[in-house]
């Protein structure tokens, strides 16, 4: 396991994490994990907006800068106007402020400023498993000031153009179709086989769906990334979604794999936390469904 301070795409004081199997790049200046992938894979699986290399958010943060990578926001999004007086861009301390970074065993701890609207400070511990191709991010929200809020932890991972996306549905779903449509359109080529829901990015329109399962898989040209949300009791956003996927239209060809935690009533002194697990594997077959089944540990199951 190694940890090095590096300059990366115009940002100084970044962290390169490696365990010999996988590598991650953390950029404190924009509060994101900007790269994750197999060791030696120059691009990795995360989408990165090269047009914004080395740039920072303006202090006013009146425009959203879509850097890519992995970040977290407060859920539900419908409550943002109540806490910050606007519905967009996202709350500033969650998205558009530099964070403090401290190296720890196996990773980095990122600490945000206190968000003025929510009174919440975000702490994210990013670490690699010492012996597996796995990254874990423990995200905590500390309520330090202001009026009580009801909020959930929402992680958003922007990923490159996939060959196909897979969501593992729960055995018993609260959604009649097994999933819920969160925008007018659906992703391209959507189908369900058993518990496996799969689709592709829509090139001409955005789309978003959610499900009650806790596992998703991104199948790219040379690797597969499985993302697992921490499961548990509680009321989840958007009618009971633990996982959601958004697909962006051209020209920015990316998708977002998102995990959500249950909503919690937070007063000053309160804290909530959730862990998201990212596993990357090399592709071994040209069949994306076979790759997803392998990633989910279901390679022995034949879908009909």
C-alpha cells in the first residue's frame, strides 16, 4: 500500500493511493475522488471533465462546475431551496469548496467547511483495501450549527461511457416494475431478466431511474466496477431508493451511479455515516451480462 502527494491535471497537493491492484486520485482542491481504476489503467473508470483541469469553483458558486469524479450531496434534492434559498447549484460546502486533507493509514480523510445552509460538515475517509481491488469511502455528516434538518447521505459517482449498466434488484421490490422512473425518459435498451436490470446511456436525452437494491455494476471496455451501498432500515429518498443511475446526453458522455442512505433528523451535535464500496475487475469476456453476473458473484446463474 502506498500514498504519495502529486500534482494531477493542474491541481497541486493531490493524493495518489495504490495497493498494487487499483489506484485512486483524490483532489482536495475540488473535494473529489477524481480517478479510480485498475493499476496501470491511465484513464480509470471515473469520468473526468478535461475542460476544467486545474480550475476551481468561484467563491460565489453561482454556476455549477461539472468536474466529474465522486462526491456527495445532501438528500433529498427537493429540500435544497428550503435550506439554501435556491434549487441549483448544489449546497456550497458539499460541492464547491476546497476541503482539508490528512493522510491516514491506507488512505486520506477529507473534511469540508460547514455548509451555511445545512449547518453540516462532511467528513469522507477514502481508503484502499490492502489486498483486494477495492476502495471504501466512509462518508459522515456532522451537524454543527443551525436549525434541525432531515437529510440523507447521497454519493454521486460520475463514470465514463459504459457498454452497459446493471442494477441488482431486491428479491421483493416496493416498486411494481422493480424500479422507479425519476425523469420523464428511461435509459436506452432497458430490460429486466430475473433480478438483473440493465440499460445503456441515452445519447439525446437525460434519464434517471432508482431501485431498492444495494448493488450496481458499470461495464466498460476493459473493466467492470461494482458499487455497493450500505443497506439498513429506515426511510430512503425518492420513495425508497438505495441506488439510482442518471445517464447524461451528448456531448458530455457520462453516467452517474448514485447511492443513498436513509433520511435522518439531525440537530446540532448529531452525526450520520454510510460506507460505499467500489470494486474493480478486469473484463474477461465480450459479454457484458456475463461480466455483470461475475461482478455480482452470480456467474453460476442462468437468466431466462
